[in-house]
C-alpha cells in the first residue's frame, strides 16, 4: 500500500516538474501543453482513484511556477495602469512601461497620456491651505494602499515557504476535481491571509486573494487578483483590485500589452 501511494505521488511530482521545465524553456505553448499532459496523464494512468497531492506538494509546485514565471518575465516589457477611485469616482490614473533591468530590478517608466494622467490628491477643491493637511493624509493613504498591492503581488516564494514551515498552510476545496484554494496565514502581517486558487489537475495558479490591513487590523482591505497566461506559459497578474471599504477607496492595477524586450 505504501508503495502504491509513493508511486501515485511520484506521478504528480513528475508531471508537475515536467510542466515547470517546459515553462523555464520559454518556448511558445510548451508549458500549456505540459499542463495539458498533466491533466491527461494523471487521471488515466490507473483505474483506481489516485490520491490528491498534499497541501505541501501543491505549495511546492506553486512556488516553482512563480519562480519560473518571474524569471521568464525578465525578457518582457509591459504596460501597468494604476487607477484610484474614491467613493466610486476616479481620482487618479497612471500608466508606466515596466521591465526588469540588467541587475534584476523592476523598472517603471511613466507614460505621458496627453496631460490626462492625474496625481491622486491634486483636486483643486483641496488646494486651500486650511485643507492641505487632509489632502496630504489622503495622498499618503492612497500611496500606502498602492504599495500594499505590490507587497503582496506577485507572491514571494520565500514567504510562502515560511508559512508552510510554520504550519500555517491549509487547503480548501472550492470545486471538487476542479479547483482548490491554498491559504497562507500570517503571510506578510500578523493576522493576514494570502489565498491561491489552483486548478486541481494542472496545479496552475488561477488567482489570488488577500485579506489584510494597512496600519491596524481595523483598517481592513481586500485584494483580489486575476492571473493571465502568456503564450509561453508564463503566468502574470492581469488585474489586481484592492478595496478599502472604510475609506471608500478602490485601487486597480492592470497589466497588459506584454511583448518581448526590443520588439
């Protein structure tokens, strides 16, 4: 029985490793095909039901996907659009061309959108001296909220491993045979939680969710991230939406127009 379990787990590990290797190669479609092969091979290799990977095994595959995708993104450039809304009204929108420099540092070059790019907090109604302090507080809060998005996205494989090692990883089945959710408690701050939605058969990252806060737990925020998939299998954060209900604030970060550097 132990031999059978070991053999089944090895099939999951082998198939997941094959997908990761394909992603690292970076040739168009290879990672997608590898994931498809995982979906076909795993259920069909035995007539008996196969055991699910453990949460730790899923977390390990997730970390590999994230690391491989982050490495692949260094050969891309893309456009990041950050939109800030207050009580449903847009207050700011900025765009930047993003790429990784030779030293591996993420670079952001602002895009001039014909004078329409606004800076949050520069509302002429707040220009009077008597309201300057309130205006600055609003700007600081918005900047903190935008930074919080980037603190969680993309997830840091090292922090994921810390949560696993501390026994703060749990798994919830969202749709049997289709989707599971890995929950990493105390990922960045005490009491927060980062959740990763995973496709059961391929272990592909579908999306992220974060329950966190800014200065204190009373200042709660929610972050929902939708993932995208490039032709070579690289996963990326297509859209991140942070909501701060107490402040009536919404920060949306959208990434798109991915292309190879130099093209």
